[in-house]
C-alpha cells in the first residue's frame, strides 16, 4: 500500500502470486483502495476493519501496521499461518453461504482481542459479485467504545445496559471490567437478573418489577441487542420527590380549602335545609308547632313555608266545611225530591182519572198537557234523586241480564210521538241480543241520548243501532243534527254542562 494511503486504507495481505501482477488487478485494487480510504475518512468509529477473501489467501486489515507487528500479535512466525487462522474466526465463517444463506449482516459474541485491545464485538456482512461469494467485510468495535457512547446518553437516574441474545453484556453505564467478557448472571445486580430481563423482553416497552427495581427493555435497531433500563425504587423517589413536592403543597392547600368550604357549606346550607325539612314534617303532624328559627336567608324560606302551611290548613278547613255543607245539601235535596215526588205521583193519578171521566176534546188536550208536564217533573225529581245518591256515594249499580229487544221497544214507544211531532224519522234497529248491565242505568242512558238527539235535531233522522263485538255490544245513537264542535267535546260529560243554553235540563239530558 502506498505510504500516502496507509493511514486511511491499512494493510493488504496475500499468499501466493502478487495480485498487482494480474491482468485487471491494478485497476480493481486501486478502486478498492479508494473505497477503503473514503469509508475510513468518513467514519472514524471503524477502528479496525477487514476484508476476508473467499479464496482464503487474501485479506485487508485496517489500520495499517507492519507485517512483523501483525505476526507478533497473532503469535505466528509465518504470514500464511496467520491468514489461515484469521479465516477461522466467526467474522469470516459467519458469512459463508452454508452458514448465512440469507446473506444477512451478523454480529459476533463479545471476545478478547488477541492484540490486547480489550473486549470487542464484530459486525460483518458477506460480499457477493454476480451471485458469487467473494468474501466478508467486517469491523471490530471495543465494548469500551460502546460503553462510553452509552454513558453519554443524558439521564437523571437509573442505569442502562446493552445485552445480546445470549446474555452477554455489550455495554453498560455501571463499571465493567475491560479484560473479561461479562455475562448477565455475573453482574450481581439486584435488579437485573436473567429471569427479570426475560420477562421484560416478553413485554417490550412495559415496566417489569424485579426485587425493588423497575425494568424496561427496548430492541436496538440494526443489531440483535436489547437496551435495558433499570432504576431502583429509591432512585425513582429521589428523582420524583423534588419535582412533585410543589404540587403536593398545592394539593394540600387545595384540600384544606375544600375542607373549609365543606364546613361552611354544611353550616350555612345543609344543616339549615335539614332543619327546615324536619320542621315541615313536624308541622304536618302537629300544626301548632312553632316555626323553626334558621340562620341567614333560610329564615325567609322558613317564613314562606310557615305561611303556606297556615294557608293550607285554612284551605283544608274551608274544604272540610264545604264538604259538610255539600253533604247536607245533598241530603236535603234527596229528601226534598223524595217528598215532592209523592204529590207529583198523586197529581199524575188524578190527571189520569180526570182524562178517563171527561171526554171533551178541549179538556182532553188540557189534561194531556198537564200529564206531560207532570211526567217531566217526575223525571226531573228522579234525576235529582239519582244525583244526590251519586254525590253521597250510596248509589250502587246492579248487574243483571237485559234483553235489548225490550229496551229498544220501550225507546220506540217513549219517543215515537216526539219524533213524529218534530217531523223526524226515528230509526231503531231490532236486536235479539242480551247484555249484562244495570237495567235502570242502561235505560236512563239510552233515553237521555235519544231525547238529546231529538231535541237538537231540526230535520232529518235519529238512528239507534246495535253492533255485536267479540266480548261486548256497542249501542250507538246518531243523528243528522248540528253535532258537537271538537273544542267542546271534552266538556260534554262534565257535571251540569250544556252546550246549548236555550233549553232546560241537567247535563246531557
């Protein structure tokens, strides 16, 4: 190698014919020397690099040193023996096609350098030209260099280790011997055990607890190594305590403030509210209980509650009095109706007797009007008695079989003459059905509906129809009258309600 290139290229060694005398060797060798020179100038981390030829009789070694020095380091007297020995190293054998069919870059296990450089590892790759294996290129890196590189990583606490797949320690931030290969089980570190590292490798990036230590692992890019970070609980506490102490003080002040706020809120709001609730409940049980004296704005609420309770008691007293008065009215009404109905019945009997005795048409007409008016009076008194019974709660419906044919015949007889006088068509269907209902109430309902329909229909018809269902019977009264507007339909069944105030009667009748 020319002297000008030795610092960047190193030493070229061969056994046998001088490659510089081959036909194309000068050109290829010159290209190789230029390549080596460029690589070593660009990256000074390549402290030692080599090329092992596939013919096992050619290699290059960087940095350059005299051949005698190379032989002394290897302990050989002849260069041929040294070259043969070098080709037995893992740096070359690991790239052979039989050992590395995938042509991948590979790393060696840590080993002691025979030249005394210390513990190192080698990275190598096979070289192929036109699918032909030409040899391997590799570089040696001392573990001391990797340890210095690892120690330069900024950290505040904890330790870092780099381990290979076999458990060898490649680099560490803890002191490491430089004259021996160290394995994981020889570190004697309490938080870094083979078992703990194995568990951490299974969950890369997650924290694993091991003997009072926290361990996290990450895979190293471009190398079959694992970066391990470990920190003891004491180290973590020493790191976090100064950082979280201000926040702890703020949290303590916040808790004190919250506690004071709770006490104030309890004394000013919760306790008065609970006392107010107890006072309200007690006032309901004992109306004469004096009002509770509460602090602050709660007294105004208590006064409002007391006023409402007093008004409620007064209203309840008035409702009770009105209820008593209403029951008295109902009793009086029932008694009056009962007493009035007896002379009305007697009047009806006398009218009937007079109609049987006097046959003069004029007298008969007057007697007929008296009979109709008396019948209307008896109906009104009966209705008032029914209302009184309903108000008093003494009215009870009695369910019994009712033949609809009989009910419909009675309806026809009762209203046929009324319909004829108004010029209306009364259409009542026949039905052989029987139903279970109160006979008296059902008759009153049908009569009221038909009477109401005849009363408010000026022309046309009034129809009573029967439709049988699966479990019931629908009895429908319809007419051709004005009907009921939608906004008034909700009030039809209210007590004493009439849509047309021109007539007389109670409710829908």
